[in-house]
């Protein structure tokens, strides 16, 4: 019995070693979950560019364009604009642009884009010496989803990112500045 | 012994019982592709594990309902060959299932969430080997009839700590990447601190499982050769 046991055990060990060796070779750089899919970091990006500004009855509207360059569906969680000097106290929240005759869908599809509008209300003035309206900082955070179910539902989050960019605009700033 | 293994293959894979296996595969495939994309995440582990487990337990089941144990031992077959054949059969089945799942999932297919990774193979091998190592000696000692309901419970109870260890090892490997920070608390945190990747990693864990498997074979041999078959 002992001889047979040793032969069988060695056979089992050998086959296990072969399987392990083969697996290590085949799965050389696909060992853990994060390596099993395409690289996440490169695929979660949105591009935000300044579009335009216009003056309305409510105030001065700055519009930015958010383009989804990733292969997932992007959904902006929040997007805020604020002059750098007072970014801790005051920020303008961005609202999705209302498109006439357009169908509202939640999130931004791959290769799609949406506009977001920040309104600086009339009646607020800034001190020219202390605050620079032309170089404001835009903070945004985005969630990425993999599937879309209908127009209003996104399914299966793959990750989220947040960042801030410097937004140069060409607001007619004389209107917003008040001189001491 | 080779013929005993062949007999196990024939009873479990070629006759009617293969329907249950095809059903499991069909259910998982349908769930993965059509209904729950989330399922794709665990299918490469669940499928080979469940199928191998069903096949191996079925080999015991069909031996018990056919009464083949007494019949075979009346032939000039050594008792230890029964034990060797069952263990080798289960090993061949798990290797085959891993190979088949690699053929299907080897790359990222059908726009699935991920392809097969080494961690899946480690999960399947270790959970299967240690569950088998725990339930086979009991089956040999008490007979399949008495162990029928306990088999699954013991396998599941045994698989929980093993999958925990494997996931902590994977977490430790993730934390080594430059862009990743990992936050662990509680018992997982303690395991996370203890595990040193040089000594405890996927390869050494699999080797330990194989050694436990061989040790369980030794125990089954001792039990079965001394057992009276009535």
C-alpha cells in the first residue's frame, strides 16, 4: 500500500504543479480582479470646455460643455463654479441645460455631450481688487455606469472620479465689478 | 483502478444525470448574458465549482443507489482502489472544469465584464479540494446514505473561511499597486496585517490545499480498508 500511495500522491502533486505553473504563465498579468478588465483609470474621463456666456433677465449665464470620452455612461453628480479666492464660501451650482424639443435622458452616453449652465444672479457684485471673475475654478464629480435601462435609469456603477479645472471665460466683467 | 474511474465517468457524465449539469450550465449562461450582468462577475467561479461538485457527489449517489459498492468489492478489486479512484476522479473533474471554463472565458467575451483571471482558478481549486478533503473521509466512514444532507452543509461551511483568505490575499496584492489605497477594518484588517505575501500567496495556498487533499486520502484509506462492508 505504501508504494502505491506514494506513487499516487506524487502523481497528484505533479499534476497540481503543472497546473499551477501553466496558470502562472497564462495568467501572468491577470491575477486579480482589477487586472481582469480593461484599465479603469484610462477609461473614466470627461472633458469639460467653456462654451459661452449670455446675459438674461435672471443674471449672467456661463455655459460649459461636458463631453464623455469614456466607454461607460457618465452621470454628473455635481458641478460647481467658484472664484478661487472665495471658493470656500461661495459657489455657483451648475444645472443641466434645458433643450427645447429634446428628450431628457439621465447621464451622458459614450461620445455624447451635455451643457451645464451656471447663473451669476444680478445684484451680486465683486471687488475687482480682491476677486477675479475671469479665472474661476470648476469642481465636478462624475459617476460612471455600465448599462442604461431606459431614459431615466442607469445600472451598475463602475467607479467615480472628481476633479477641478481652471475655467477661463470672457464674461463682460465690468458689469460685475464694483470699484471701491 | 483505471476502470473504476472509467465507471465513475460513465455513470455521472454519459447517462441521464448529465441533464442536471446541463441545466446548471444553461441557467448560469442565461443569467449571465441576458438578465443579470452582475452574474458575469461570479460565473467563472460558480460554474466550475457547482458542476464539479454535482458530478463528484453524483458518483457517490449512483454508487449508493446501484449498490455497486458491494458488487465491486466481490470482484478481485482491492479496497484501496475504491478510495484512490474516487479521489483521482474528483481531481480529474475539477481540472477538466477549469480547462473548459478557460476555453469559454479565457478572454473578455460577449462584452462581458471581465475575462478569466488567476484568482478564479485559485478559488475553484482551493474551495473544491478542501471541501472534498473534508467530506470524503466522512462518506467513506459512514456511507453516502447517512451523509447525504451533511455534504453540502460541510462544503459551504468550509468554503467560507477559504474564500475569505483568498480575498484578503487579493486585497493585499491590490494594495501594492501604486495608484490604489485600501481601507480594511475589523477581522479582515487583522488578516490583512498578518499575511506576508512572500509566504502566503495563491501558489502556496494551492499547494497547502493539495497536501490537505493527499492527507485526507491517507485518512480515507485507513478508514476504508478497516471497514466491514455488510
